[in-house]
C-alpha cells in the first residue's frame, strides 16, 4: 500500500468533539503499552503521526487521523485510492491513575464504539510475546456483539524467534477465538501490508 497522505485531525473526549461522519473508520484498541501508536505510525509510513510514549495509559483521548492510500499495481504504480480514518482509542487494562478518571475513559470508549456511525472495524492489538489477556478477549467479543468486523494483530512479533512465531500466532488466535491473527512488528515492518489489505477490503474508493 502506498500512503499518499496521513494527517492528525483532532482529539476528542466525547461525541460533541468527534469529526463529522465521513469515510469508513477503523478503531485501534489494545492494552496500555501494547504498541498502538507505533503500529499506527508504521501503517501510516510516518515517524511521529501518533505520539509514542513509554508511559502506559498516556493516550487519554480518542485521536483521529485521516489517511489517503493507493493500492500498488503489479507494475509498481498506483492503483485504486482509498480514504479512511484511524481512531486511536485509550489503552485498556491499565490500573494506574485515579479511579474516576479510568471510569471516564471506559465511558468514552463505550460511547464511541456504540454510537460512531462510520466505524467499520476494530483492530485489536495484542502483545505477541505476552499473548491474549482476558481484557483482549473481552474487547473482541464486544466488537463482535456490536456487529463490527474485528481484525486481530499480535504486536512486537520480532521479539519471538522466527521458528516459534507461527505457533504463537495460532495460540493467540485460539485464545481470542478468531480465525486469524496477523503477526506485526513496527520495528521490522512486519505485517504492515497484510493488515492494510484487510483494512481496505471494505473501505471503498477515495
């Protein structure tokens, strides 16, 4: 996939701050410190589109990004273009911070997932080395209950030896009860094209 443009749109804490409905939207979900920002930057082919922090729970708002991409032709040129929006959701499963603040994050995510009209799919990111946690399974089931597509990817897959990656991905797929989990590494740029193919399969032309 060729990224033609990738821009930060805005941050929002509730429906009143969401961008107007537009192209299909893809929500990136995952436990705190799973590598969501790094994954977004790798997909957007940008070094700092999304802010990367070593502090778990740093993303406290929903961040929206507008992207235009083009499919690669067999000759290496540009094919059909697609416009889509990435929504970076606050990480879940982080126990730090005041309880009231964490409850507000929960309400913010729930409001977005249940009311956002352009939302097409949830991209659930799981720590490839750690494996799926109960909160990851809960997020997958929640997305499915809302009738949304759920794409699962295992981040930091470069930390697992090549000989064990396939086995680990199968294990995570079993934990999540999904047919497939994409191995992903922002560091080694693994799984980027594969995840893009899944994303644009329904987003339509730009």
